[in-house]
C-alpha cells in the first residue's frame, strides 16, 4: 500500500483480514509505521527506493496531484499497479508500467472511523482483461458491489460524489454555523437529515425535493436572504434559483 491517508488506512484495515500486506509506504515515516504496527505488518517505509519488489499488487492511495510523480519514481517490476483516484485517468501509468488499472472505492473515508466495506461500491478499470479481472477479484474480497467503469465514467461518478457528499457536507457546515449563532446544537438537524436520506430508498432526489424554493414561496426566500450575508447569502440564493429552474424552468427569483 502506497499511502497511509484516509483511503489507504481504511483499505489496509479491510484488506489485511484476507490478504497479506507486505509493506506500507507513506511520505511520513511515523504514519507508515503507525498503520503497519496496527495491522502487524513488519515493513514500513517513507523511501520509495526501498519498496518491496515481490508484491503481487501495488495500490497507490495518495493525493491526486502526487500520483504521477510517484508512478514516475517506481520501476516496472511486472506486478499489477493501481491507483484509487476517482479523477485521475488510468493512462497515468501507461508510459511507466505494463500492468495497471484503477481500484476506486466510492466512499467518504476518515482515519478516525473504520469503514465497513461490504456496502462500499468499487469501480474497476484495467489496461487489459487480466488486470481488470485481478482488481475485480480483489475488490470482491471486501465488497459486495463491484463494477467496471472507464476513466470518463469514473470522472462523472466523482463529480456526482462531490455533489452528493462534499457539497452536501459543506451545506451542513453552513447550517451548523447558523444554528450556533442561534445557540442551538447541530443535533437538532440530524433527524431531518436522516429522513431526507431515507426517502431516497423509495423516491428519486427530484421527487423528494421540498422546501420554500420547491413551493415557490418567494416571501420566505426573501426573508431568509435578508437574514444571511456573505457566502451563506450567495449559496442560499444560488441554490434556491437552481431548484426553481430545475423544477419549473424559471429563473425567478
């Protein structure tokens, strides 16, 4: 495993139960050793020149902007190499390695919380059928939801994930600020958030849309906007307009 961040840490925790993790690399020696010790792996390093040369699969799970540099720094040893990014194309390996692919788990990961992988969807791409099959079989050892997805499809998946997770979480952060200003805890929002998500089991997102914009209640929207400033005002206004435009083909308010 090349990388001991949020994704790499959770992958190692899941994979170590069914596979032998030969080595863990991180640019931070302390992080590599901490994760290696946690799973009983005897080999941790922060030096790419000391990577073990006898692994079957090398998984690169680091920041997107560092993937190409790492690939260029490690020689092709005939093993299967894969990265875990939703946005970086598989072709990043093409000039340096002969067997390669993508091993993309679409989930939000945090080191502090151990992820249950059985429901995490994996999206696999390989430079040849054999590479795709190997990565698919690896994913199936920890997940019940494994799909093939080329680089363009994976980029679209990543965009959808940013909307569904990252942007939604940012809106919760803005809501947290509004509640804090009113002296209320964010916990009061959690039942509403849970119900909103649970409705998606039976309704599409468009069908489950509610709120002032969906009702075209411009008086309420105007009053809310008058209470907001800065980014919160801009985001509320933009999203209200977006909801109205999507559902009613109108740019009002």
